[in-house]
C-alpha cells in the first residue's frame, strides 16, 4: 500500500480495479481508491482542497482540482485520521494517480501541501 508523510500528514492509498462497473469493450475501466489521511503532528489541521495528476496509458494526462474530498473538508485533531473512498475512470487498464492536498494548520493559519503518493491503477493480470 503506497504511503507518504509530509508536514506530519500521512497519506495511505489502496487502489483496486472494479470489474462490475467497467465496460472494457467501450474503453471504460473503473478503479476505486481508498485513502486514509492521518494527522501525526501536534496541531489540528483541515483539508481544504485537492489536486490530482492522472495518467492513463491511452489518454492525455489530466489534472483535477477542487475543494475538499468527496464533498468534505475534514478537520483532523492530533492523532486523528480520515478515510474516504472515491473512483477514477480510465480509457485503458493501466494508469497512475498522484497529487497533493492543500491543508491549513488551524492553530497558526499556515497553509501547506501534503503529498499524495503515486499509485498505480491497473488490471489485476497486468501487475507483476
């Protein structure tokens, strides 16, 4: 499971192919990903926005930005974590995602970027 720690924020990712929601004959491959964001630092923080870079082996690289995650801007006290699940459609059975969360330290007002580790999106038989 890919994970990274930056600015006392640990981001862990678990991705999987969703065959029941995919239609390969129409070049539609759906991947879900579950992300856990843990606050390892001494201050309460809030997730403000996300920035994704999505690479699909059969499509141009895309970037997605927006407020929060799945409609939420979670607040994490020291030691707390937040888990959510989302999905990514690809035109191929092989791709990759990575990005950042824009966070705010609610005690100091300082904003910072927490890294989302790169993770693969691939059909199970394509993995080595």
